[in-house]
């Protein structure tokens, strides 16, 4: 099983590759890719994933706002500054932050890949 959630910027992409779903542990194993390089792997519980999805949907629909996700050494922020403008900011502990310029329609592809959460 592999499902990809692309956080697409104008020139770069950060993507979550869900490589395993473990119903017994209620967790997802996610590989984080930046461009063509795997940069991190994390295990995310279903409740953590759901919280992120709910917050993402809320901010995406009302902006401005920030959606944050942190798991171990990995941090992701989707920063909605104004109508249509989004910055995808991510980092790993001990490294500088990467910021990808994007827009709401590109980031909407990630939300669609996560699924509809009401």
C-alpha cells in the first residue's frame, strides 16, 4: 500500500508517502520525501493524523491561519497569509527550515489526497 499526499510548491514538492497502515496499533508509517529524496520516516497515530486533517480543512477554508504538524524531529507548517497565498514550511531537528512558496489550489491537492473530514 502506498498513498501520496503532495504538498506542492511552485518549484519544489514535499510529499508524505503512506507506506503502511497498521490497524492493530492504529498508526500510519509515513515516509517524508523532499523532491526525489527520502528525508524522514515517522509513525503517526490515527488520532494525530485526524487532528491534522481537521485543522488543515478548517484553515484552508477560512484563512488566514496556520496549520501545524510536529512529530519527533519533523515539523510542518502551512501558512495561509492571504487569499490564495500559502507557504509550506518544514524542517528537521538540527537543520534549517525549508520554505516553499505555493498557492491555495496547489495545497488543496494535498487536502484532497488526505480526504474529506467534516
